[in-house]
C-alpha cells in the first residue's frame, strides 16, 4: 500500500475491513505502531489497552470471515476513550490521583455504543483533573503536548483525545464537552470535532455515587473528534444510539429535511456579541475565509445579527458555579492537584458567592435565551463564529492570575455559551498560521448536527485536512 494505514480515515478503514482489503488486526497494528512512535513525546494516550484491543481485532476479523451477521459501521476501527467516562475494567481516573483505583464494572453508554458499532478501543486519553481545566495536565498522568508545538497547549479537557488524533494514533476519538472540551482541543490541534445537541448522545457513569448537578446534566455532552468531517458523522451516528440509562436522550433523527435554499449563514465577529473580546487578526481572517468558501459552495452569507453569546456565557457561570461550590469544590480541595486548585481559585475569585435566588433566576432565564436563539435559527439556520477570539494559547494560561482567567472567559465566550443554549456546534480547521492551526465553529438548530457538518464539509473541501502530523520537536 502506498500510504500507511494509520494515515487513513475511519471511513476508509471501516470500508477496507468490510471489503477484506485489510484486516482489523492490520488496522490495529498500524495504530499501535504509531502509538509507539509518537506517544512518548505527546503523552496523549495514558492507558495502553493493546492486549485487549488485539483480542477484539481478532474477534472482528473472525466476524468478517464468518459473514453471518451484519457488521457495525465502525467494525475494526481503532478509537480511544477519554479517562473521565466509565469503560469496563478501567479506572475512571478523571485525571485525579485519588481516583486511580476507581475501576468501572460496566461501560458508559457512549463506550457501549462504540463497541456495538465495532470500534476497537486501543487506549484511554488524558484529561485535566476533574476535566475542569482547559489545559490538559494533571499530577496523575502529567502533561499532554500539542503535536504542533511543545510550548502550546492542546487545550482541554479532551486534550489527550485531540492530540492523539492529530498525530495519527487513531482516526477517531471520544470526547466530552461542558464548556468547550471537544471544540477547544479540536481548534488547538487542527482537527474536526462536534459538540452534539443536548439529548443526542446518551450519558451516564455507573461509577457515580450521586446524580450530577442540574446545570451539568443540561450542559454536558459527549461526542467525537476526528481528522475529517466524514469521520465525525460516522462517530456521532455510532455514539448516539439509545441507552435507557439516560432519561435526557431524545430519539431525534440524525438527518432531517433540508433547509430552504440557499442556506442562510450569519457571521459573528462583533465584540459586543462575544463578551467584549475583539478578534485577533488571524481569527478574523479565518472567519472571513470560511465565509467566502461557504458562499462559493452556494450558502448565502447574510448581514443579520444573532442574539449573541455574551449573556449565555454569563449564565454558564451563574448556573454552574453555585452548584460547583456545593458539589465539586470540596472534592477538588481534597483530591485535586495544585493546578486544578489554582485554576478553580482564580475562577471563583471572579464569581462571588451569592444566595440561591440569583442561581434560580439564571436557570429560569436560560429558557429566554434558548427561545431567542431558536427563533433566530428558524430564519437563519447556521451561524459561523469563532471558537476563541485568539489563536492557540501557550501552556499554563489558566493558572496565571484571576485577571488572566477573566480575560480567557471573554476570549472563549462561545465555548460556554453554546452548552447553555443546548445547540450543536462543529469545529473545522481553516488554515495554519505561524505554525499553528486555526479553525472556525458552525452552530445550528438543536438536533441539526447534519447542517453543521454539511457546512463544515464545504469548508474542509477548500481548506484541506492538515493532519495527521508528526510532533514538531
């Protein structure tokens, strides 16, 4: 073969296994070889599951040979799972030293769905402590590096997943997103990612001892990261299968009726709509380039102002942090490393403690914002927006000071706003500037991930796919 299998897309690997062009074992060994080549420099995959993966791949090949049952859409495709969800027989460490012996006895829904689709799990990926920082480093597993730059962060909290995909370890990875944890690492590592609508992918950790706080239930989702938009579709379809353990799951179709043509797209660049943050010139250039490519693909770029992200971003903190102080802060103080304790301290310094009334009002006000956005997206089905108003951060940006933390929130307003709104958002790379990738975000109506992915694919067709890459040091 002229091209190494580890460079292939998940879509191509699955098709080649199904047609018997390659075996699942060959696909797996290619990924494991790449793991050995680059992971020592990246520290992206923190738990090696090659032994069980080989057994699973051999089982997959026997199923192909038997041809007595339909094969799943990811049959034989190597994938990874983030360390903050339950996978049977593995520790759900969530980047915390004190959780290294928290062994799951059952799979969470997303893992179960990936296995049912035929995916082969080769390892677990790094996440910051409690998955609550946006820089992937912790005392249990250490720092994960961005393959584009040893001094820049892969972001977080799905930094291990994004770094591993960008470097070619697997074509597809599992991630989670409550405040940008799929979208931000995809942006930093030059890959594609999608935060699905709330209710699309079922979620539940059997190891949990109590239910999550209300806003966490409403805002936290799971989804795929990949090098190509086509692979995002494949991964999302697999992960979205029903699981009775999640009462929030909605049986919405993955593909619905098309919107009226031409599809209208609004662009968000104004600081007033982005918590006061002005776009860095490189980010602004990526937004306008993506808009030109969409127009060239038949989309209509319209001059209509969205409801904006500023108030939704504020509500993220007003909803989440009162619960955080009650549910998670005591555990972080007990079990967290110095990095997460510092990051949380700076976060809380910016949001003073209040009584329950503002929290209840914030939960109620969320409905107004969702209503406004729903009405807007009925008229303009897609929104093109920045992932962050600035390019990729250098490491340690979230533990500098309370003032720097407040600035980061403004620069990353869309990351918190979209979970409040419950909307889907796809990230796709547009360019490489100064040796670092830069991308954009496409937001659509609830349960219309297909529209977001269609637009992302139109951009990808012009921008190309910049990964996989070798670590640059």
